[in-house]
């Protein structure tokens, strides 16, 4: 019972684990049981067997035991928990942390580590049952709050990076769920590893990661959420690398609904401290802060270039090229975010969450406004320069569409209280003030917009522009302010 992955014959002689497998098959004993009792009673026997093997064959053998145990448990319990004894075996024989005190941890060579990654890749690829894959992935890489977490996260980063390179979709799907169920601190660390591997260290390798969107959209949605949490633009070091930004923009611009995959296919409530349900708060932050953050970055870079003896003209040319490139990318991203917000109301209504689920938390808006004020003061921008205008225009648009779609649940009084210290911006003031209410006597036929202009006196009462019927299902092109 349960799926057993294909296994290569081990070089060592027939060990206790092999004898037990043969006994289980021939004697009709259920997986997870031995003559002495259930899984807990079997721990000592399994550990004794694994101690006599080399590191790689012990790891492969342990994956086999975990596979048959959880396959059996899932037939009886919908979601069996990973107990302490299982975690201890994983830490000792996968991450090489001995239970014995005063024992130095074993270190795998680079070749052995690569072989271990291949063993895990093969196991997750061959296991056909998604539930078994998920629980074993959780047993291997779920943080436990102990010293093994460093080894666990390091191995996970290498495994996911390999899975991206060779397109192992089962591992990417498991990682997507891991990112959804794990504290944001660990998710951000994994995102940093992947960003460095594919967007910083090796030029051009981002194309490999970029193609993964067709194989595992769920993973890409969670990756966007994680990288926006990592690169929050609060410092120059936390500005997203160009390759990463270009990849995220291409994903979201080509398919804005990609950002809603986790929300549409998972639970609507997540514990505090985990990643957001959608990447929308982080993407809004990128679009709004980008004009001021890149101005700060260019200012720092120009000063550094002048100190290094480069001409001011050269600095200006480089600055203009960089600004134009990033301006286009963030403009496309802003448009995509507004499009997602516009379609969000229908999904919230369909899931009976409209007015009940806040996908853009007010706390995030408060922090975003605070960071805008901080950047304005840091750059000493007293006049309404174009960067401030662009930042506040984008903020106003995101707030307006967010409130209208039900993604942001707050009153205009709440917004006025946090935006009062921002520089003046006409569009933002209009959003904070609210729409002009129609007079009670100006009743209009249902389904029609009111005339924008009053008819001039002394002229025949005809409309210069035909009245257009309002069609609720019709989308309209929303042009963001660039």
C-alpha cells in the first residue's frame, strides 16, 4: 500500500531495512507497523538500521520509510501530523545533525550534497500522490525553531534552485504551499537565495526562472509575494534587481490574474506574520515608492561616480537611461495592478468575502505613507517635483480603485488622518474628499450616466453628445498616470 518510488540497488549488503521490507510484503503486515508495535516503536529499529549505512543510502532509506508510513496514515487520517520522532530522524539522516551530545555534525562533500539533492528530486518527481509529497516536504523543510533550521533552509534553497533549473514541477508546487504556510521570515530568506541565483550571480539565467510561470503559476504567484516582501525599497540595497523587476513585470503584465492564484485556490485567512494572501500590497508599494526610491539611488550613485573621477555629463547620461528604463517597467506594473484591483470585486463577491476580507491591510497603507514622507524629507524635496507628483498620483489611484473594489476596507476619514502630512496633490485630495453627491431632485433613468455639462441657455435642448448606455459587464481601459 502506498507508492514506493523507484530505487536503485544499494551497493551495501542486505541490511535490516531490506529484511523488514521483505517481511512486510510477505507477512501481510501493514505499512507503519512491526511486530513490536506502531511507528513510534519502530523508531529505534529504523535508526539502528540507518546508522550502519553511508549518508546517501541512509537518506534514501529514510525517504522510503517516510513514504510508506505517511501513505498508510493518509488512508486513515485526512492530514496526519509530523511528530517529533520523525523530525529527529530527518534532522539526523538528511541534515546530518547527530542526536548524540558532544558529537561533531557530519559534513557532506559538495558531490555528496549534489547527489542528495538528486535523490530528493527523484523522490518528489516519482511520487504520484500530491498529499504524500506535501506532507513529506513539510517533514523535511518545515521550520522547527531549532539549530537544524539553518541546514534545513540552506538545503531547501538549493533544492528549489535545482528544481527551477530542471523544471521539476512537483517540487515547485510543494514549495508554493510551503511559502503559503511558513512564517514570512523564512519565505524571504528563500526568495533572497533564488533572486541571487537567477537574477544577480549569473547574467542571463533569469530566462530559466522566467519560463517557470508556464509550468507552475502557483509557485510564481507566491514567489512574487515573497520578493516584494524582501525588496521593500526602504534602502538602496532593497531596490529589486533589474532582471527580477523585468521578470515580475512581464509575468503580471501578460497575465494580471496570476497575482490572485493563491487567493482563489486557498484559505482566505492566514495567521499574522505569514506572507500576504496576494502580492498586491507589495506591488503597490513598488509602484508608489519607485519614483522617489530611484531618485535617491541615482543621487547616491551620481555622488559616488563624481568621487571616483567620472564626469558630471556621464553621470547624467547614465542616470537618464536608467530612469527611462525603470519608468516604463513600473508604469506597466502599475497598470497591471489597477487591472487586478478592478476585477477583484467580482471574485470577492463570488466567495462571499466582499466587505469582509481586507486584501490590502490599512496598516500597509499607513506604513507606505510613512515611507513616502520619510523619502521626501530625506531627499529634501520641498517643491512639488515630478517624482513626488508621480508617487502621489499612483498612491491616489491605488487607494481609489482599492476602496472601490473592496480590497481596502477603510473610511476616507481614516485615509485623511494618515495622509495629512503628505505634500499637496490634486488627485489625492480628490480621492480623500470623495465624489460629489448628486442633488436629490436630479433623478435619472436607470442605466444612464448624467450629462457632464449643462445645456447653455437660449439653445435648443438637445445633447451635443449621445447618451451612452452603461453596461456593467463591459471593461474599460484604465490609463494610469505615468
